[in-house]
C-alpha cells in the first residue's frame, strides 16, 4: 500500500506492506529507533507513540489500520510538552534503565496534551499503560508534576 | 587498614553527596541510547533455538535434514558442533550449552538454527526432529532431596549445603515459654526487566569473536564464549550494550545467550543476532529460586529470643548455576539481624526439573527474610508486645555478635533506621490492636469491610560477595586525564539502570577535584577495561569505587609532583579544594586542577594509571557454622501500611516507609531511585508476582499479561529515608544499596495484613484468594 | 512479524462481498488489540495466518447513535470513544464503569466494543453489562441483515454464532428508563489485567421501593460465557426487597454460579465472590 503519513511534522509518502507493524515501520523503515519494545503484544507499553493525538502501543497496529493523512509523534519529535517532559525526566532521575522511558515520556506527553492540570490519580491512570521495573514510578511522578508547573 | 578520606559534610564536597544529573539520562530520554535490539551489522543472521518440550527426558536421536537446510541457507548446530567444551561455567560446571544425552527442564536448548531471517530460522524447525524418551521428573525441592529414583545432580540432588550453628538450639527451645513453628513457601519471581535478553556475536573468521549484548557481567560471558569456542580468553571481546534492566537476571543468563549466538556465529562466520521474545525469556531464563522454609522460634514471656531453628530448601531447577552462592546468602540471612545465642540453620540447594533459577536482587535472602520476619511478628504477638518494640530488644548494635559469630564493630545503623521509620510513619498512632475474626465479621455486618493495618520488618544485608564469593572480590580501574582537563575512567562493572556511571563519576570527580561534567566512563568492553568483578551483590559503587580511589590517589600524587616542581612547593603540602590546587599551610591557590592536568601533559608526565582493590578479608567455616561472613552490613527498616478488604481479600498498599543505612549516599537522587524501585519490586514479590508452572513443569505465566508486575495503579507512596552510618572500608563510608530495598518488603506487607484483619500467611504472594482463604479458615477454626 | 494478507475495502458493501467470497478464510480486523495478539501467538485458527479483512477504511462503520428505544454502536467505535460519548454516559453508565478499567489508555484507544463482542471472552469487561441489557448484535451478509440477542450470538469462549459470510455491523443496546445500573469487577491488578469475577446489574425498583419490578444480573468469568443469574433474578423479583432477601440472593447466586480454576483464580474464591459482589450492589440499591 501507499502510505501518506506525517511523522514528527514531516510528510512521508511511501510504499509499505500493509501487514507491517507501525513499530517496525518506525524503527526499521524510518530508522526511528527511539521507540522501544518489550512484549510485542500491547502489555508493556514500551512502544507507545502518539497516533492522531492518541497514545497507542505501536506493536499491535498494522499499517493497514492507519487512516491516510494520519499524524504520528514519536520520541524523536519536536513538541513543547514532549521536550519539557524529557528535560524533567533528566532533572529528576526518572529514567533508570531507559527501556520503558521513551514509552513513558510519550504517555506523559499525551496525558498533558489532553489536560495539563491532571491530578495524581489522573497521572496514575494516564501512565498505567507503561510498565516500569526500575523506578517505582516515584521519580516519574515528580518529573511529570514539575513539567505541569511550567505549562 | 583502610585509607579513609575524612568526609564530614556536603559543604566540603565537589561531587559526592550531591543530586547530580545522571550521566546516562541525555540519551535515554531521547531513545538514542543503543540497546542490543537497536544494533545491526552487515549480513547479520538470526538464531532460533530448538528447546526441550519435556522436563526430563533422554535424547535418543537428533535427525537433521541437512540437505534441505542447506538448500534453504540454514545452518544447524548441536552439542557435537561445539569446538570447545560444552559447559557454561558459573560455579559447579554442570550446565551445558546444548543438551546432548539428557534434557533436564522444559526449554533447555538442544539445537540451534541460523538463517538470514528469523522467519526462515523458525521455518527450518520442521526439518529437525528430536526423539526423546521421557523419564520421571520432580519439581518440589523437598521431594527431590534424596529422591530414591530421580537423579538430576549427583546422588542426592543436593548441589549445595550451608549451615549456621550457634549455642545449643534444643536447650534454647527447652528454656522458651512459647515455641512457634511454621512451614513457609515462596514463589519463583521473574525479573521482568523491560528489555529482554539479547546478544549479537560478530566473528572475525575463526580467529576471534566479539559479542555485544545486554548483560551485568561481561567477564563471565568472555570466559564462557572462550571455553565454548576453545579460544584463548584474550581473543574474545565482550561489549556491553545499553542494558534495559537486569536485577540479577542478566548475571549468568547472558553466558548462555552470548554463547549460543557465538556458536552460531562460529558456524556461519557471520554476525548472529539472538534476541529473546518475552515468552522465550520468561519460559527459559533464570528467576528467583522458589523455596520451602521450616522455621522455629522460641521466646520467653518476658520477650527473650531463646532459639531459632531454620531449614531452607532452595529449588535450584535443573542446573546449579549460581545456587551455591545464592544459598550462602540465604543461610547467612536466615536468623536475621538479631542477637540470639542458640541458632541452627540448615540450608540445602536442591536440583529439580524446572528451569534453572538464579540471581535476583536479594539473592536468596528474601526467601528467608519473609519467614524470619513473620516469625518475629508472631513471637511478639504471642507475648502481647508491639512488634517494633520486640525487634528493638534484639537488633544488633555496635560491638554485637551476629548469630554466626561475627563481631560487628562499626557502621550499625539498624536502630537509627528503626527509630526514623517508626517516627516518620507515625507507627504508634497507626498501629491499632489486631482484630479478632469475630470483630472483623461484626464490622462486615455493619457494612465496614475495609480495614487498615501497618506492619514492620527489620533486616540486614551482608554487603558484597562475602566469604563464599571472595575469589571474585577484587576490582580494577583505569583512569586517564586528557589534556583538555577532562577525565576518562574505565571499570569492568556495568550500568544497567541503577546509576553506577553517575555515582562512580562523582567519586572520580571528587577524588581529582575535577568538575563532574568533565568525567566520563568508557563503555564496557572486556578488551579495553579491567575486570572489576561481577556487577552483583550491591558491590559496584564500593568495589569499583575503591579501585577508582586507588587510581585517583596515584594520579593525584603524579599531578602534585609536577605542580610542586613548577611552583617550588612541597608536594606533600598540596591539596585540592573547590577545583583548585592550593598549598595547605598558606592556603594559597596555585592553579586550577584542569590547568594542572595540562601542565602534567606538557611536562610529559604520566597521565594514565591503573587502580586495584581487594575486598577486606572474610572467612566462613561451614563445619562450625560460624565465621566473618561479610565485610560489612547495611541495615534497613521497612514499614508498610495497607488497606484490606476483609470480604474480598484484596490488599491495597497505601504507604511504604523504607529507612536504609547505606553508610553514605554518594548521590541521594539515584539512591532514592534504588529504594523506590526496589521497594516496588519487593511489593510485587509480596503481593502480586508468582510464576505458575503446569504439572509438567512448563512456565504457564509466560508473558506480561499473565505474569503481573505492579503498574502505576498499584504503587503506593514510597517514603525513602536515608541513614548514613559510615563504614570505614567504603568510599566516603558507602556500603551499597542495590538489593536491600527489595528484601524486607514482603514480610512488612504480610505483617500489615495480619494487623489489619488478623490472619497470617505462610505463602506469598498475598493474593486476594490467599488472604480470603486465610480469613475463611480462621472463621472455621474459631467457629464464629 | 505478520505475514497475513490484508484486504481493505472502503465500503460496507465491498466488505460484505469479500466476506461472501472468502467466507471462513478471512477474519475481520478493527482495533486489532486481540486479533493481532492471537495471530502473533498462533492461537487456534489464527495460527494459520488467515487473510484479514481490515474494516478501518470504512468510516461509516464508526458511529454512536441514539434512537427512541436503543443506542446503536458501530464496529469501529473504540472504548475511548464510548467513554467520551455523552450518549453512553447518559444511557449506559454501567458500561462506562466497565470500559474505564479496560487495559490502559493505549488499549482503550485501539480496542473496540464490537471486537470485544466478537472475541466472546467470558472475562470481557463490557459483556456483562451488554448481557444485562439484553443487547442485540446486528449481523449482515450480502443480502441479509438480522438482529440476534447477544446470548445467542455468543456460544462459548471465543465462539460466536455467525454465518460464514456474515459480519457484525452494529451493536444495539436497549435503553432502560428508571433502572439502576452498576458493574463491579475483581481483577489481579488495577490496570492491564483481566477479570477474575465480574458482575453487572440493571435493577428497576417499584415506585414504593418495596420490590424489584425487574432485575437483570450477569456474571463474568464464572462460566464459558457471560451468564445471567436467572434463578437469583427470579428470587429477587418475586419477594419483598429487604435485607433478608439480599442475604438469600447472595447464597443463591453462589449456588447458581459454576466457575472454574485457571491461571487467574480458583473456583472456590470465584464462587464466593459472586455473592459478595451481588450483596454490595443490592445493599447500595437498598440504601438509596
């Protein structure tokens, strides 16, 4: 199939097999390896990206399922909220091993895009789709809350 | 005997003790840090492993259709194709890379297939047929020990034995008013690192081999690959890729993963990638040893702790791998951080036909700490004492002897952690009398079925490898200053998320008086860095730190000499303060450290040095069951607050207070990160996580949808409390933090459940089903 | 990772024609949260790499409509859309409660209600409420369209009763005026997890609140499909609604449920929980 998709603000038109996963399209075809993975079946959230303003796990989406003229934001993208959260993750030591980090940052970005004023409970709900085994989520909350103050 | 730099407060420090930004943060938040799965090589091939479907079977025949495989471009390898020894060395050398005559667990590798695509390698499975004859299998360690017919390891299946003996335990029980005896069971816990295991082997013909991969201990992998390929160790280079979590799971398993890839690469003479799927990872790699623990405690009505007797049966799975070391830690930690004159600990590691179990944060200790701390609570309960007060009566203080006879003469912060945790949690206010089951039911009738409870555990952690691992208790470091004033250091310990690069960089910065921002760690490549021993046992900060201190001290002397010459001052009268070199007597600033380094460079002075460190002596006499088991001890008090639904059995965790005596917090932020993450992993162990095996010995919960680790929604507020009672042997007094945050959470949790609803659990995790069943049992027992 | 051939029609008519031609050799694909996992894990028929009928290019299948007596939901409607829909919030609040705890935001943004229905898992969160509502499933073929009650549509775990050339094109939830609807589920974890036991109730009290004029109780994860607790329903409808009756109902639903032991929980616990959960909902109704 011929896809027409805007990824990180850049329009991409190319031929791609319909049964290719969005994750593989990003990582292998476009070389955007910042999107990681950990389970291949939507259980760990490491591959989370923002598709048409919604957070999704890119390991269980086939290119055929994506409407034409869709937009995708990945960790490599330019976005005010995304960059702010990246900074705060660094400042608060919210990334340890890093394997969930980019998925977690995308989930946090999506959450604050939808509502910058979310409370602790809503942050927990918003980030529950990404498993982290290192941090106990505590420093991640600190980073997200600090980012909220600057939005 | 140790040189300790006096280090009083943060005011004096240039780097140590500060919340400096992690060195690895920049590339991790952008996703640029390269993990094994992000790497690719020209003409790379993929590996698939044909594994045993049986828990125990004889291999009768392996039939491979080489003709078809060749036509497809697929290469197969069996044990016969291994050019060197078919042994993955860990401790006892009982673990083969590929099974030859017998398979001893489901998932054991038998044949490898290498092809240009993973799909092709997988498809080629059908051209290999392996004929097995199943033989009886055993999965329970108590049953396996001295099994009359099933033999997995030597004659009795016991691959390791350790004991503790102190006083006369029978006399102790005779003198007790109350004796509490229970059998406990703990589950297999999966590491569930987010990045699965993976290695890529890149051969240089048959001359040498480079293996890239996700791992904790590259020098282990180096030895295994060399021995498998029959190469000299120096011809094998292991390069650690960014490692996405390990927790012990990447201690010995990469020996296997890396060696399988290396064998494949040897056979096809091309780069071979072996990345495990989540299912393959959970089904076939190590986990925390499940255990059966029989525990007997004797106390008097006045609260004396008279006797402790423990029998430990660690289920090691099909091969010993790390079991002798894991069991040592279990045996040493079995009686807890208490003074008790009569102790008998008998600990066995027993092989069974499950997947080989291995290292996991805490390393054998969580299995005995859960029963031990349950028993302490039950003892306190039996004499009507507050469980924190009861512990306070018995915890070790400076100058006390452990149950295995080691006098601890310094750095015993347990009492401080107990006081601080109790104070910050509001323990005495929150701790309500434990209800009877009749009270619980009465409240249920009024529609109140949620009850809060609070529980405690006090633990110690024997720092580093201890007497059982003393041969590996050495560490190397290289440090080199660059003409621009920056510094590069190399150690063989690894970063896997815990923050080691950051903390070691702080130590180097502090020692040399260089800005933290100018210190860099060389990526770990066994051909370029010294062997610093394994990155295990919470030892990297301390052991690599000490080796770096050794190197930096030499380097400082070299720098001082050049400065002394140039400025015509006495080299012994020079010190570093706030990134400047100054004369001690006059306090006159001479030049910046950066400029001093330039000076050394211009003067053709030595700019690179090597440091070395050997751990302080330890010795354990297993015949006597006594000895100096570890160099130092870290201490911790955990308090957990829960809310239990007494009708449904669900346990929600509200708060964790985790007070840790770490000697010195080199970086409080990364330290808190360890406490928070370890506490949650401990909570997983106590409340949620359990590998389920089928009756045939296969892992059933083989993905992250059936093996459940805590999400944000199960995570309580975690309060980190740092206590610093310095140890003279550690850099700046530090003792390590990696493991102890996990170790004592499970019993603090089950003790809190007991306080909430009055039932005791002998098995973790504390699932709703178990808590509910315990409540039902109590209702029946008490006929209410 | 996926080698399936994919057909992506742009109209329903075209989709039905394809289904008519391929019959059992093609499987519909909407959100994919389950289908793609089944294909990857080579489970059952999914292991044969079937052709996938991708419905995502048919925007007309994405609708939430309110008619006089029903709520109609199209096959492409995701869980997130339902959560955000004022129509669902107003008319099927128990469904909102069920959907809000499905998986994670990531999964809710992809998964669809119709997918849930067609996967026919006894543990699916949405299904208990749909059963309590006597929901109907619209099945269409090239030349036919009919509405089938959900309890006839779902015949077993993962098994549905659909002609080999049929597609589900609509879920029809009857409106219930004056009913109190609730849903409670027990799960091993609060996110990204599957139901251990669940219960959905739709109850209509008499004007004087002394009796149940109507009550529908459905249970999840205690049988091969979602089941209605019909005996308990009858008990509750035929007696005065009192504390005493609630206790009887708790006992009866425990009696009536037939759960099994599996990886997620055990039979004894599941059975007992049906009583506890029903009791909680009924007491809530009684106290209001």
